[in-house]
C-alpha cells in the first residue's frame, strides 16, 4: 500500500525534474551538452564583464582623478610659461626678421668687397707685368717705374683696406648668424612648448571623456545596488521577515537632531569669529592701523561635485545616519553550512562600503557570489520552507527560504526556478532551487536582523 502511494509521487517528481533539466527535442545529447557548454562560457564571460567589482571601478576613477589633477597642473604651468614667453617670442620674431634682412645686405656688401679685392689684385699683377716688360733703363722707363711703384703702393693700401673691411664684415656676419641661431632655437623651444600643450590638452579631453564614461558606469552600479537593497528590503518587510519601521523612524529622528546640533555648533563658531573680528576692527582703528581682513569660513571638505542620482542615494543613507544599518546586524554563532554554489567565490562583500568617489557611505546587506566551477545550479544552504518564489522587476527571479532558529535565506538574480520550488513546499539542504546566469545575490536574516552570509556559509 505504501509503495503504491509513493509511486505516483515519485513519478510526478521525476517528471518535474526532467521538465526542469531536460533538453529540447530534435538534438542529440552530445550536441545539447556542447551547446550548453558554449552558452555557459559565453554567459560567464559576459557576467565577469558586467559584474566588475564596484570598488575596482571606484579605484580606477580615483586614479583617473589624480591623473587628471596632475595633468591639469602641468597644463596650467605650461600655459603660464607660454603666456610669459609670448611677448618675448614676438620680439624675437621681429629681431629675426631684422637680422635676416641685415644679413642679406651684409652678404651683398661682402660680394662687392670680394669683387673689388679681385679687381685690385688683377691690376697689381698687370703693373708687375708691365714693370717686368719695361726692364730697359731709360728716363721714360724710370719715370714709368716710379709711377707704377706709386700706384702699387696706393693699390696695396687699398687692398689692405678692402681685406680688412672684408674680414670685419665677415665677423659681423658670423655674429649675426650666431644671434639668428640662438633666436631660432629659442623660438623652436617656444613652438615645442605649444605643441606639448596641445598634446596634453588633447590627452586631457580624452581622459575626461573616459572618466565621464567610468563615472556613468559607477553611478549605474551604485543605483543598481541601491535599487536591489530597496527591492529586497521591501519584500522582506511584506513577508514580515524584517520589520524595522519603528527603528528607522527613531534613527531618522536621532539623525535629524544630530544634524541640527551640528549646525547649531557651526552657527555658534561663526558668531564667535564675527565677534572677534568686530573687536579687532575697533582695536585697529584706535591704534591707527589698517582694518583686519574679515574672518573666512572654514574650507569645506573637497569632494566630487554631486550627481543628482548620487545625491539621492546619499540623502537616503544620511536620513538614518551612517551607524543605523550597522546596528541592524546580528552576529551569527551557529554551525557553518555549504555555499549555495559549487566553487563559489566572493564578488561583493557584506557590510560597510565607503565610496571614495562621491564620499558617501553605503551598507551592503547581502553578498554577491560567482562560481569557479562553471556550475550554475543554486542549492538550498539549509533545509527549509519556501516562503517566496517568483520573478521581480529588479532582482530577476527570487527564492526566499525559512529555516529553523528564525533564519531566512534569500537567493536573488536567478534566471530559472524549477516548478517543484513553490511557496509552501519544503526543501532539503542541497536541493536545487534555481540557476543563475553569472552572479548570485545571497542574503541572510535572523530574527529581524541581518547577518553576514559568510558567518553562515563556507567558501572553499
């Protein structure tokens, strides 16, 4: 009788399991396994790209910001240098034009001198030839010789003068050439600085565009985390698993009082500075000294200009104070159990996350796990009862299990839930409750408190 009763149930369970796990008709098992393997590899690769740790992106943005500031300083320094050299460059350009013009004149003079020197040397040689031809001594030849000798002296003096002028002119040309080279080198340095500036400005624009893109990705991830936290929180409240409305109201009131006290303290300090300034003005006037400078406000902390989307997240965090969410965490002291994924590894940790880009504090109430084994099956970490199993707008498919000791485990971002997993059904530890594409968001609560999932499960 017992066997007859169990047989239909086993058949039904086997059929459901086969429906969940069985491949489509029309393909061989080998082909289906190969196709599934390819799809799994593709999904894992895509998941790794889409699930880049938020702190890695933040670190990249901070590094980009530091590089941006450094380049900005270099650009300013180079711009100031170029601006300071602008007048000098214009003066040197005029001087270069003047020197080149003078050089043309000097070269023309030099050519004239060369022609004259050649002419004088030619004439002197002619006189020497005439003297040699008229070697017979006669009164006429003596007179001619004296005349030629006198002309030779004159021509020799003229030649010496021309040669001296030539040398002086050449020295002047050499000096001009040195000045021209010096000015050209200076102007080339100026042009190089301008080229360097253009290159740095181009790089800065490219880096700025990349940083803007990275920030968009980062903000999208911040928003996603925030939306996921809200969605899980709302579901847990609807299921009466977490009921912190009273605590939130109290925390909100305390945070408002803290902010008011902080503002009152700032106002008090501001008034004290103004009072001291008034006294200093009176004292300076009596002493006949110049009026002191008015007091300056303390410099605010330098932080990234807030994006409207980030401000919204930040406002929500500040609404209850940074310590509120930490106070909603309970330490789990029970025995550890297996992870919900084979080959599980941590992608996003539980607890406080100090955002280094926009200087806001976030609290991760869950962890994100990936699988090194390639197995996408998600298993119940403890025996329990299904209290929630359906598709959601933000978290994809979600399963929530209720366990003994007031513990609830939440499995989000499933892409499949087997038909055997439905509200009211009981599952054993290790039972397959779904599959993931790449990441599993895993959260644990106990008696109205969050607990660190890594206190409950072991990652091997």
